[in-house]
């Protein structure tokens, strides 16, 4: 078997899709513009924060936000009283995140670092780990899941948000959001990389975690509002915990 290598060799383990990192790095400076490419995230964020804060009391907790982008969730978690370490592989994103947090007077430990590196440095160090809209952009999500699980304290919670893979999500998230309404840039999502809850559950089990709860995340492009629902067919959130752990 001969594999052709394009560009830099992938990072260890779950690897890095250089093209994905570059794609987000290139538009990092637009991250905090609610009218920009990341506008939809600004709308979704309060619902994501609500899903987390309804399930864990964030004040004083150590939280790792993996794939933090420009810091939308990290800042919200810090405001809720969490001690936040936030990682992203796009250096432009981390620069933007640091500048914005400084302007807001928030102390967040931002790192342009791979999750595998943090997992090796600080295993079991975090009460909560969040990984929003990232698993569908990495070559080996199951390997990333193992690193996310390693970061958690024994009864810690992992919160993931991603996109389901089915005909409806294809129509709404790709055809609708990328081509018709232009809510997100074209090419943001590749259909075959989207993740079914059953697949997330399997990777979780392989990492000693289980899905505790799922919720749908519904976005209304007309009102530009997001809410949590029971419909997980397109965007959804999951809380995962270490097997056998009870709150």
C-alpha cells in the first residue's frame, strides 16, 4: 500500500486535517462579527451554554474547551465561573481568542495545542470537557474521543455538539445552510464526516464513556434564534460520562 503525502505529515494519533485548520485559520479575524461567517455560532452559543449549565454547576470547575475557535463558548464558561483551558490548532483563532478575552477582562488559558498533547500532560485534570462542532472536522474522531475521555476526572462530563448524518441533515445543514441561505460558508461540512448518535455512542463506549443525555439544537434562520429540542436529526448536543459514574 503506497500512500501519497500532501503537505505536512499528520500529527500523532488522531491526526490533524491541515486543510480544515487552514480553512478556519484564514477567517479567524471575522470570528467575533455576528454578521460574519460565524454568525450562526453566536446564535447557537446560548443554547449550548444552557445545555451544559443545566447539567453541571460550572462555578469553580476546571473546564477544557477543545476546538475552541475564537473563544465563544470558552468566554461564556469563564463568565459562569469556570476555570477554562481552551485549545485550538488554528493559531489565528487562538490569537483572536486571546485578544478578545483580554478586552473582556477574562482569564482563559488559551493554547494552540492538540488535545492529545494536553491529555498526555494533564490526564484526569478536568471536571468538564467540551468539544463543540469539532469531531466532524477531524480524520479520526474515535481517537479524539479517547483523548477527550483521558482529560476527564472520574465522574466528569464531556459535552459534544455535532451534526447528524441523514437525508434531513444533508438538506438542512449542507444544501440549506451552505447553498441556499448561506448561513455558513460553502464547504464547512462534508456529509460523510457527519456523525450519527449511534456512532458517537460507540466511540464513547470504546473510551469508557456513555451517553447520558442527548438534545437537539434547532436554529431558526428567520428569527435567528436557537433552542434546545428533542429532535436530534440535524444539530445535536450530547452529555457523556464515565461508565458507572453517577452524579
